[in-house]
């Protein structure tokens, strides 16, 4: 039902008509209330309410016509678009905002003479349209009452619908395909508008909006009586703890560790689900034994969580049937919260012996570091993994310190990574040498938090992600209740949770498998197999040319003689693969160990004892001590000579290991025959064990202090004919610097359309400067000057003013970077116009000014996202205020990281005024 008493059914009527609706008069306020005068058209008020005798009020409105784009080639060319309802807003729509597609200025066609009179008399309102509309209809601004009812019906069928699902036409509750809300009205194609209308409909039918929880919490508690232990439901401090009712007696804390982790996808943004699971033998799976919803991840939340867990299950930490331990990841907040709860519960400070870190999280961190070849070189990845494997598994203090020493000296950029892992509270949960946990927990086969990760996966599969808390919490509680029902059936009726989890025996495929015959053999098991022909020959009989066929056998025989024994190398590769599959952490083959040239210098007993003490106390002292020891070693030259000698010995030993056939091929050249120095040996051992990784990454170069070296490749060449500034813009905008005439035309059109604005902002209100600007842009465009292939300095690109005009004309920021020849500062020119698509984040164009010439810096787009651009001139904000725009640096251009204006910069720009470079 509509909230309005007065509204009209007919929309976009072009001919004169009349319509009557109900009206409501407020005797206290002496005016008519709860009415809507929307009839579809954009209309401005001529007068109203004009009060007459006997409480008669009259309104008169006139049609605003339409706006259109006159730019040929635009998607909206000559299309009749809806104007704003006020004259000032229409002017802003046409000149400042412009066309949503091409950004050009719109034309307001205000030739429609249609008027509408609304006459309120007591309980009636009469509408009378005078005159005809001389244009077609356009999209409406508001939903009609019928359209609102359709949207309400859509919401009643799917209360948890999101704006995205409503636009796509998907029922979030059932997953079925339904009609999109765009079919109701085209204005609902924008998600922000859909969200606004959905919230309005929810308020109208008293349905809780997304995020409203307090009103539904009482109903949830009544449906799940006895589950909740603690509820703190206040803004800024939300904590809700609950557990299963009947699963407590199935928990065996002395035999199995509990596993705890946090997820954020199960509930709406801003809330986190903390879960503790344990393996239940009767269920033959891990089940939830304790859970909480919190709005933060601070240690105070986890301290309350673990303390309530200890009290609820009456956990014993000493004596018989004591608590085995807790598996967590390496979250410092979880660890600190557990220790705080343990101390509060027992009064002791030895809680670290009940915590065990996740091996999988450790290995993921190792893999990320070893895959980053800026930290670990490509040919050193296996060596790095061997060292960190030793750090994790060794008991010996000397070997532990020596491995840490070698990691930070061989891979200096890994210093911070290893320093984090060597924190006492972290290293004691994962490193064997530093472990302070009980032996029972250390020897237990549990070493990952995959159990709770598996619960998260099942939860995501069975429930809907990111639901409001009022809708997500019942689904999570019902998931826990399902385990209780299974256990109740097991006790009462002896119905097992599962019949058999043993994998079925695989059967031989009866039908022939379809394979792709459009792909050549390009994998190891296809290229190297047991039936490999020793001297392969290609079948070229289907090619034309008799001479080619005659010499075929001779060429194949000659090439085959020069190749190494592929069959022998195949056996070596297979051996390497077999060893690497068995020991993925260590090195693949013994030959690789020799080629790495590992040389470890022995430590003294004093060094070892000092390192062991530092490991217990912290990480900063030990890491500094390690670096000091290595910095005092003055044997680098001698080690390089030894490594060179060892490498030659290793190559000779590997040649002997390859086999007799390989050795014959290496010594195949006859005496007196000079080998070709340009030909690389096909059996070079460097091909078997490559030391460098090829990359397609562009080499960076230094251009200017305001442009980071890693962000630029160099400068792009621009022709020096006086039009270099316009050519530089054309190269970036159109991909061709010869299109500079089109750039000048666009800038000139935009300047003429906003003459007064640029005269006041850029030219200090002086018409002579504006005339000079227009003449400079017209040079090379007008028929009188079009034949000029170059221009004098009077018509050069003006970086101070032309950069701002170009930025506005193309709605794209422009950064002007200049050398210190003219004592100028680099400036970022932001458009005064607001982009129609605020989600579009264009990279600023750039102009590099050096020695009276403009060129373009060749930037790497992927590296300029976080680049710091030059500062914006002070007059820019004054221009926004002059136009009355609501734009701001932190909203419209928030994705650009800009330098702040210093007092020196402000004084500099005030001193130069509007002078030209």
C-alpha cells in the first residue's frame, strides 16, 4: 500500500487529459499532506501552493523539455534524455557533467509548452494537463505505485535478496531464476538505486534490514534454548558464544587436541565466526564443540572465548585425563588470548606447552618465500627449502643456529621473514629445537588445522555466504543441531553416522577414453617413454619436392650422430623425478647438491652457546649476532676460487656418471678437427641444471626523481615541430601522435563552451589572455594556418593552462613532470568535471618537459597503482567551490596517491601566479 494519499496513475501522457485523486488536509498545519505530483515528465514549478478561499490550493508546473548529445559517433547522439527539474541543475547537467557516454556538452531543448495544473479542493485533487508534449517519453525518475507493489512482492518472495541478485534475477533462498527487477523499471539497473528501493520497501512492510540483529535475537534464543552461554550485543563490542548441548560427553580432551580457527565468509561483513572442533568417534568426523560470533579479532575477544571454553568443559591441565592441547594457526591474537585465559583459569604462566602451530600454514609461508625470486633466486629454491626443513626439524642447537645463519647470509632479503618466525611465542609452536610443548602433544599425529578448515568448506557449501547475522546465525545453529540428531539416533536406535568410508575398488575402464588429437606430445611421459626409438626419423613423404626427400635420410643421420644419448638422459630425468616425489622438501638428486657449491664454516663453542641463549630470549640479538659473525669473515676471494675448482671437479664426475654412451658422444670429434666455437654443445650440463630463470619482465630505467625507477621503462620519442605537447597527448589518447589536431579541436571546443569559467580561474579574469589561448589552439586548425607543419614559440603547448583544459576536456588527470631548468615544480592537473563513471580509475596521462620539449614517460601500468603522483595546485579546490560541486580529493580521486602541498610549494605557486612555462 502506498504511503501517499494523493497520487496519479497515468504517466507520460502526451495529449491534454484530466485525472482526479483523493486528498488529505491537515487542519492544524493548514495545508494538504501526503501527496505526490509525479506524472513521469520532468517539470519545473511555476507557482504553488497558491492558496484561495475555502482551503483551495493550486499548483502550476511546466515541462522542461529534454536534453541531447550532438556529438556524432556518440552512443546517445540526438537521443532525448531526461533533464533535471531545476534550471541551475539543468545547466550543471549540460556543461559540467556532460554526456555520460562521450563526456561532451549536452544541449537543452526547452521548446515544450505543455503545462499541468493541480487543484486541491477539500478531499479531492484534480489534475488538468494543458497543451501537447512535442517530444517522446524518457526514463522515469520515481517508481510508480504499481512498480513499488511489484518490488514489494519480489522482496516478500526472497527476503534475503541482495541488490546484485535482484538485478541478475536470482532467488537467493532457492537459487532459482526469477524475473530481474530491471523488468519492473529501467532505473533499477543501478545497484545503488536497487538497494535504496529495497530498503524503502523493507521499512514499509516492517522487515529487518541487512545488519539489524537486535530485533531478531530474541526469536533465535527462543528457538535454540540452552545453546547460548554469553551474549554481549552492543555496538563496538559484539560477542556471542554458544555450544552444542549433548556433544560434551563425546569429547576426549586427553586423547585428541582441539582445533580452533576463524572465518569471515559465513556472516556479513564486519563479523567473524570462531570455531573449535574435535574428532567424534561416533560421528566418524570432526564436530563443532564450541563457537562464537565476534566483531573483531583482538586478543580480548579470544581471551573471553577460551576462558568460557575452559569453564564450560571443566578442562583439566594437570593429573589424569588432562587436556592434551589446542591446535591453532600462528595468529598472535589467538595465542595471546589463550595464554591470558589460561593464566586466569589456572593461575600459571606455562600455557605455551598446550599450544601447537599448524604445519600447513608454515609450509604455505615457505612456499610463498621460495616462489618469490626477488628474495630467493630461482636456482637456490631447493637449497632454501632444505635449510628451512633443517630449522624446523633439528634438535641440535649448533645445527639450528648454523642453518639460521646460512639462510640470512645467503638470502639477505629473507631477514624479516625469518625474524618473525624466530619470535619465542611463534618458534615454540613449530620449531623442534625451540618447542616448549608437552611431549604427548608434540608426538601426536595432528599437525594442521585442516579439520576446522574442512568444517568451513562444508559450511560454505551448505549455507549462503555473507548473509545478515539475523539470517546466518540460525543456519549455523541448525548445522550444529544436525550433529546432535545423528548422535541421538546412534544412542537410541544404534543407527551409525556412516556405513562405510573405505574407498571403492577401481574398475578397469570398459569403454575407450576420448582423447584430444589436436595437441602435440609436450609432457614428459609422452616425450620420453620405454618404446623410444634410438634414431628417430620424421616421415616427410607427404611434402612436395624430390630433392628434399633425397637428402632426408642423410640429414637425419647426421643430426642424430651429433645428439647426445637421449635414452640415457631419460633414465637420469626419471631418477631425479622419482627422488623428488619421495622427498619433496629436500633436493631432487645427489648431483644437484654438488652443483650448489655449499660451503659451511664451523662455529666455535662460545658462538653456539651464545646463539642458544639468544634463541630463548628473543630474535633481535641472535640475528644481529649472526650478521656480525659473517661480516668479520674476510675469506670471500678464497671461497670463490675454491668454488670454481669444485665446480670443475663436479662436472667431470657427472660426465662419468652419465654412462658410456654419453661419454662416447662427448669424445666423438676426431683428432685435428677444430670444433665450431659458435655452436653450443647439445650435452652441456648447464641445460640439465639451469642456474638462471628467463623472464619477460621489462627492464626499468631512471627518468626523473618524481617517477620511481621501477615504474618506468624510458621515454617515448615525440617529434619536435612545436606541437610536441599536443603530440604527446595524442599518443596517449589516440595511440598516434599525428592525431594532435583532433586533440586541439577537442580542447578548443571545451574552452569556448566554458569561456567565463576559465577566464576567471586560469586567466585572472583577463580577456586578452583568453584570446591568446584561443589563438594558440586555433593555429593549425583554421584554413589559414592548416598548411603550417611547424609553429613558433608563440603557439607552443602551455603546460600551465593547456594541461588543465585538456584534463577537463577528456576527464582524465594529467601529470606534468619537468626538469629544474626553469625552476619549475611537477604538478598533477585534476579535471574540474566529475567523471560519469566513478568506478573507472584511469591512469593519469603524463608530459615530461625537458629543454623546451615535451615527451612521454613509458610507464608500467601494473606498477603505477601505488605510485605517488605530484601535488595539485591550490587553485583547483577553488574551482570546485566556484562550480558548486561536491567532489573531493578523498572521494572522486581517492585512488590517486598524491604528494601534499608544502608551505614552500604554496609560496612558489603564489609567486608565479599564472605565468606561462
